C-alpha cells in the first residue's frame, strides 16, 4: 500500500504536446467519444465548466475534471458535493464522488487521460511530456516521516519553527537515451488552511524525441510505476538521513 492511499491523496495525469492551436469547439469535437459515455437519459453526467477561445474544461459527476488546451490534456480527480433538499429542513451537502485509495483512483484517472490523449495526439500534435501528480492536504502528524525530515531540513536556516512556508524544488532524476525524468516538489503551509500542509509532487517524463499516439499507453504505464516508487522514496526520506542527523522533532 502506498502512503498516498493512507492520506487520501488525489491523482492527476497529464500529457503535453507540441503546441498546436485549434478553436475550443474543435477540441470539444475531438473529445466527443469521451462525452458520449457521459450521456444520461435525462441529465448528462458532466458539466462544461469552461470554454475559452483555445481551451475547454469539464467535470464529471463522479469527480474527474478534464482540461485541454493547445499544448496539453489532463485529467484530475477531485471530490464533488451535491446539495440535496430535505423535507422540512435545511438542504444538506452530500458527497457524490467515490472515496477510494490513491492507487485505485490513479488507474482510473490514467485510463481516462490515455483515452483523451489518444484522441488528441496527431502528426501536428505529437507527445512531448507526461506527468503523474499526487496532491495531499494533511495535518503535520499525518505527514510521512521522510517528508517531515525534508521540511525540517528546508526550515533549518532559521533555527526555529517556521509557521507558514512554500517551498518548490524541481529535481532531475533518472535519464535514458529516450527520455529524462524530473519531479516538481511543492510543499506549503498557508496561514489560511487551518494548519494543514499541502504536498504536491509532479513526476514528469520528458521525451527526447516526440512520440505518436501508439506510444501513449505503454509510456504511461512505465511512468506510473516510476512515480509511485519515487513517492515512496520521498515518504521514507532516506535522501535526508545523511544531512547532519536532521530530525522532524
């Protein structure tokens, strides 16, 4: 089990293409096979939340948010609430999205992102990059020990507790003849979030030569495995153990 499962992390999977401008109506037209699956007998199971000149966004009733623009397509999971009327009482909010582990949701988000990417990748819009994201909001006691050690390390120059912060680090990771990996780490604790710590890790694979649509599915399978392994390394925090005996206490 991944630590992301234990703290209700939310996944996002995204693909970046060679930028190719098309009107938003054409983007919607390309994604019609996705929308057709969300058609309902009376009410459709999605809401178009944004349509700009070159970008669209829609979200399904089950919490999958799709975004597409000239350079990328992404699918993100976010919980959804529905206000339900109660006889003789005030309306109440009801959770209508599923509560499932990160690793299960990642498989679902990944499959949806693949389907969308395969509809958009073309000779004019080859695949250049893809990413797997873990987004988490947690109290400090629930932060994995390795990440706590990392926060302590980043706070160390001040020699005392830092109540609010935002750190962003982009780290280069493994590399082959075909691609190189990097991870964007964003760790923040805002004054307005009731003391919760926001952990966002975006594991990216950048291709040295553009890929066609036949490469999308296999490439994402390999990336998901690499991202989950790296997220576990972050949670264990071995990379901080050699840093002058830093502890989270």
